[in-house]
C-alpha cells in the first residue's frame, strides 16, 4: 500500500500503479476485504471520524462527520459522488492521483460506499481530463472483471459499482450542487441549500460528495488505522496534504507533506526548488486562486488549516501559486477576476454583474486610466457581492482582490499613477 496519496513518489520511482496487479503488489485492496469481513458500516464511519480526515476539495469539512449526516432510515438509494472536476486555477493534484493510482481511488470510493450503504458511486471528472477519464474507465472495467466492483463483493452481501461521468469543462460544476445538477443531465448551476446533498443530493437521494484526494486517503486510513492517521500532523489538521506548486518556481509539481510540519518557505524553497536567481517572493495564493494571497512576510507560516487561517488565508485546495517580484499583483488580480467573470454561471445577479464590474474597474487600473474613485467603487462592490449568492464562487472572486488591496497598497498606488506595463514573456524554468 503506498503511503497515502504519494503517487508522485511512485511515479518518480518509475512505478505508477495503473494496473490492478501494480496496485495489489503495492498492498492495495487489503482494506476493502478486511472491512467487509470485520466491520459494520457504522464502525467504518466511526473510524473515518476518528481519523480526523478533512475534505481536500477546499472547505476542509470533516469527512466522517459528513458521512454521518446521511439518514440511516431512508428508503431511497444512496450514492457516493467523487468530485474530480478540479478546475480551480493552480490545482492539479487529483489529475495525478487518477492518472497514476486509479485503483486507490476506486477502493476509497467503495469503502465510502460501504460506510453509508450506497448502491453506486459516480466519478464526475472534468471534461478536459480525457486521458485520466480513459485511465479510470479502464480501471473500472478491470476492477469489475476481477469482482472488485459488482454484486456480492468479497463474498459479502454488499453490491456496489462505479460510473465515470465526464463533465464539459465548467468551473461551476465543481461546486457540489451544480455538479449534481450536471450529473442529472441539467445545466450546471448551484442549488439552494438546505437541503444539503447528504439529505437530498443526486436524484433527490442521500448523497456523500467528496474530493478525489479525500476518498483516495481512505484505504490507508482503514489499513493502518484511524489512530495512525490522526497521529500525523496537528490535532485539528491531521494527515497529509498534497500541495500543487506552480508559477515562478524552479520545480513546479505536486508535493505531499504532513500538515503542520512544513512551512510555506520550505514548500517553495526546498520542495519546489526555489525561485530564479536574484528573485524574491512577492505574493503566494497558497490554496488555489480563490484564497486571499500572502506576502513574503508570511513565508514561515506552517501549512495547516489553522495556521493559514490565522495568517489571513485558507488552505483551500492546496493549489499554491507563487509569484516573484517580477510579477504584478494588480495584473494578476485582474487575470483572476477575468476567470471568475467568465466562469460565473449567471444564476445570481450579484455574481454575474459584480464580477463583470470588478473586471472593468481592474482593467481601467491596469491600463492607467483609473482615478481614486474607481478604487473606491471597487471596494464598494465587495459588500454588494459577498454573502449575496447561492454558492461561494463570488466570494472566491472578491476575497483575493480585497486582500491584495490591503497587503500591497504601494502596488495599487503605483498602478493608479502609471498603469501596469505588459510583462515580458517568461522563459521556461529548468532545474
Ligand atoms: C465554484 C466552486 C468550485 C469548486 N470546485 C471543486 C472541485 O473542482 N473539486 C472539489 O473537490 N471541490 C470543489 N469545490 C468544493 C465542493 O463544492 C465540495 O465542497 C467538495 O467537493 C466536498 O468534498 P470534500 O469535503 O472532500 O472537500 C468547489 C466549490 C465551489 C464553490
């Protein structure tokens, strides 16, 4: 069994676990038969809860607790949905788990299915991940042929199968209720909550939705025990987390670290190989593009949920975008807002109209055509968008702008005066 999701080490060692034999040789598919023979579903849920595993898709909600919210007495079928939409800019960890270790994900989904009494699991994968979808299709077929999916798994009474469903490349379809709409064949737009998916999710049935990385962590938790997992990391942030480091670093890539043990500085300078010679860190969006940026003064922050919150940001999806002092916070902020304006599904007017206005004002600033009033108007917009929408997409667009204004006042003053010059094209980095 590979240590948690350390697929990257497997890949670097030239041993991706893409076939069932590879995965079994590495210790895979030992957790599932053990559970089916020895544990009832409630015990397994309790084991998940005791591990302290928190959702890795962004919000960090405890996985076992979420599983416990599904009603036990429902007459409707229950489902597990694996969120593999992974469209947050800077985030590319789920892609590698699916590509290099698909069976660990399948085993994790099956374990989650057993814990909640589900009849079927769905993997909702973003449309652009064609190769990974093919890898998953093959893995599901192989698992089915080997009796690891289907009826009476490991001679038990548990029947469970998995369907791989391809999205069409919309960021909003990563939001759990928009994902469910899309999976039901409708336009991907968020639903009003409550009811939460645990009560009325897919086809109005109780549904457990978790991220790829969350579900792929379940087999090692079951095999090595909740105590072992809870013993890694800090009390409130147990376990390991994959950080996807991109931007101005010498070795961009996925790095799995034990939460709370590694600082942002070590992630950037030790794991990701540091910056180009002579450069300093300007800004880091440590949890994906929807989280407030940090500055150079935050580099010694430990990477865990609490420490990052105390520093004014969020761990989010772990998509760590690094910008050195050759970049412009103002131009990057505009680029991110353009993304959110484009991806806003349009259902809520404050998001649809507000992201568009933010983009227009930021464009004026970047073009050197704005006055102080424009900055004030930008700030006034925040309160008209935040907290007034069905889903947190708009909050993801507003938060980073608000913090960028607070942390880098000189850059905004300079931009208001002179605009922001078009950047030099960047040469590819090499280590
Ligand atoms: C706009 C938006 C996009 C999201 N995209 C993703 C995504 O691509 N993958 C993901 O796992 N969660 C995404 N989420 C979070 C999901 O709504 C949900 O919280 C998550 O799938 C729950 O899984 P977890 O508890 O294992 O993190 C997104 C949320 C929002 C608001």
